[in-house]
């Protein structure tokens, strides 16, 4: 994973990607049931 930008943008970008990925995984788990 490439990190582009300074530390301030990195700190905001990483949690956003984690939340987005967790939401997609949650939706997949719900849809599979």
C-alpha cells in the first residue's frame, strides 16, 4: 500500500479506509445470511 502525502493526511486517510472496508465486510456478512 503506497502512502502519499504528509502525516496529517495519512492519519485521516487510513482510518477512513479501515471504516470503509469494515462496512463492506459487514454488508457482505449480512447479505450472505
